C-alpha cells in the first residue's frame, strides 16, 4: 500500500490487523491519532526509515501530515508466510517482527553491499532513486535505474550484491519473510 498525503491532509481512521512494515519515502512530519484520543506528538520521517510492527490485535489510527512537504510511505502488510521452516538472517537485521526481517543497504556512490543469499521470498524496495547494479556470485550483473518506492517481489533463492552506480547516496530495503 503506497500512501501519499499532501501537507495538511489526513487519512481516515483505518485498522491494521497484520504484522506490517513501513518504509518512509519522504522527508516529512506526521502525527498519529487513535480514536477518542488526542493527536500524538509530531514524528519526523526520513527516506529509508523503516519500522517493523508486530500485531497484537487490530490497531486503528489515522495519520496527519503536519509538515510543509508531501508525506509518502509504503506500508507492507504481511498476510502469509511460507510453510517451510524459516532460515537465519543473511545480513545485518535493521528491524524485524514475527513475520519478516528487514535489511537496509545505505549505499554511497560506487559502494556495494556484501554478497548475501536469500533463502526465503523477499521484497526489494528502493527507498530513494538509485542506479542499482545487482551482481551474482559468478560476476554477472544487471543495472537498473529505480525510483523511490519501486518494489519487486522475488520468490526464488537469490545470491547477490547490491551496488550504487549513481552519483548520489541511495537506500535499498529488503523485506524477507521469516
Ligand atoms: Zn539481497
């Protein structure tokens, strides 16, 4: 789910019922509010901020963009996990909940991640625009120009390193199902 709020705009009250992961795509300030409660304190958000929320029953809230810039977030609800038993983390875990692990690769121009192997299905998401080069263990590579919020679902075992071929810092987030 990709949510865009103009400055001053609010979502309606809505309910989350599953473990979820939020990936911020914008520099913005929001507040959150539960029904029959006052609005919470302003929360600054930066592109690439990730949050893994474990559900403990339905959670109802609304989100209000209180800053001067457009707020954009990807909200991924994790409805189902693979039936096979899970694997260990394949890289440094940035955040996790009972359904998924999140890896974040913050890449300076020319920098590359370590080579790692995904044993589980995963979503790869660019949190910023990026010229992304993916290299496999045999040295074969593909380069894609990606935009903030681009998402790709991969349901196969993949070994790769991720590199930034562009001129600005970029961030890639991977949400791997447990
Ligand atoms: Zn990866």
